[in-house]
C-alpha cells in the first residue's frame, strides 16, 4: 500500500485541501461529479483545459445547475488524473477552485483528519496513482466512471 497526506486549509470549517499552485479543493464525500468553480478562465488559461460540450445540466447544490464539460489534467497529491472530465460552473461564489467528488477516490481509502488538518489517502497495491475519470451522458443522465490505470492495461 502507498500512503500520502495533504494539508487542509486551517482557516476553513469544511475540508478544503491545498493542491499547490494556489489551488484549493473542497473534498465533498457526497458529490458524484467533480466541479470546477474557480472560473473558466483559470481552467482554460492556467490548466490548459479543453472544452468537450457546452451547457450540461447536473444535479447538486440543492437542485439543478449548469456548466460546460471540459477535459483537463489534474493532480491531487500523488494521484494523477490525465484528461479528466470536469464540469465548470460559474454559478457559485466559493473560497475554493474545485470540488473533489467521492467518485474520484473510487477503490481508495481516504480519511479526513480534522483534528490535525490533514487529508490522508491510502492506495491499495492493486490500484494505481494514475486515475481515469470520465463523465458520460446516457439518455440524458450523467454517469461518472473512474478506474485505475492498472485496470485498463
């Protein structure tokens, strides 16, 4: 097993993970879809995201929200998400850039250590640090598929 620890923002009451390069991410264990809320300009210009589809509706935030679907490479500690699908929505004014969904950590062991302000992740031996996350639309319903690079090869 491989383990890693990321710092949580001590000034926040919610689990906001420090990703580096000034980026902050809310860890939302109830979220199904990762959402970029830090402005599409930053997503495109700063991270090199590519637009996949405009005006996607998704549920969350207490109802239906809208955004654009992008492909972007994101790193969360040692976890690497190449060409990850993410919905960008400018509808929210929040003190972080991205919402990390529970689906991003599928088949991993993770712990929010609020006492020590740490986010601990354990990667079992059969899993890889390279994660593949895609959002697919099947008959108007969004599904998130996340698996390990080792499962694909």
